[in-house]
C-alpha cells in the first residue's frame, strides 16, 4: 500500500497512476469520491452546508472506480466532476465529519480488496496510517497553478490565471485548516518537492523508497 498526499496541483494523480502501473497495483483517486458526492449535492440542490443531509448522501452514493473512469450511481461522471464548481463543492463537503466517515469506510474497503496506490489529503494520516510507504508530494504554489492551468486548457477550457490561483488558494486553505483530517504530512511520510522535477524523477524517487522497504524485509503489498 502506497499513500500519496498533498495539495492541488502537486502532481499526485500523474505520479500515483505511474507508480501504480509500475507496481501492478490499483490506482485510487480518493478526491474523485469527494467530487462525486459534491456533484450529486449540486445536482440535487442539497445545501452543501447541511451536515445531516450531506452525510446521508455520502452513505447512499454508489461510487465505482475503474481505470480512468468514475461512476456515480451507475452514471459515468468522469468529466462532470472536473468543473471548478465541483472542485469548490468537494472541499466544502470534505469538511463534514459524517461525509468523511462514509468515504473513508469505502476507501478502506477498496484497500482491503487489493494492493493500492491511493492519493488524497489524509491517506497516510487517517485512512491508512499503517501504509507501507507514505509520500507527501508538494510543489511551489506558482508551479501548482501553472500545472492546473495546463490541465484546464488541455480539457479545452479557459480561466484567467488569477481566478484559478485564487480558487486553489481558498481550497488549500480550507483543506489545511478544517478540524477533521486536515491536509497534513504524516510524521513518517517522505517529503518530496516536485517543483523542478520531471514526472519520471518523482516516480523514480518513490520507487526507490518502495524498494528500500522491500529490501528491509518488510512484507509489501
Ligand atoms: O485534484 P485536486 O488536488 O485538485 O483535488 P482532488 O484530489 O480531486 O480533491 C478535491 C477535494 O476533495 C480536495 O480539495 C479536498 O477538499 C477533498 N479531499 C479530501 O478532503 N480528502 C481526500 N483524501 C481527498 C480529497
């Protein structure tokens, strides 16, 4: 089990997918699950501040992750969860302890079914505190905005850089300061700054940590 946590735009998805492919593990994007719950709430016009209803929604949500796709209650929502509105909504619903409880239970069940590389904000701290390998992936805020802008443009959309920077700053702030499972580096996580590294270099650095665990005789799965 490999846990990768960090802020938006640090490169978690790219790296977690690559590391999972190299190890033959299942890649799990826990953020996509918070996004799916937020999307459902937005569509149903449920107030994302209504803790009780949001918890019920998170418990009832049938979320299926398959390589590169996510389904919510049977519908493919892979593209629908990537809008700025859903990004903001996800970090709002992620503050609610009942929503986190429901999704953490689903994430743990996925981790029990197979060997996984899971990325998010609280994977090494809360979801899998006993993960074999924990990485906190970070990057300079300006570089993180630049990368996210590239993602947005690759999806054929446009947003002023200053607006995107403000949205990311607000979300990082909310994620890092919430009371329940804030974004934080686990004490035993390796800190990696990807600002001036290529994806290959970050991937190799993580695989090196994995190999060192294996040669130390730990049972790695
Ligand atoms: O890809 P990006 O970093 O922009 O965000 P994401 O990983 O898709 O996560 C969206 C939001 O879900 C985050 O801003 C967090 O508020 C929340 N989240 C969380 O609270 N815990 C996780 N393990 C993963 C995501």
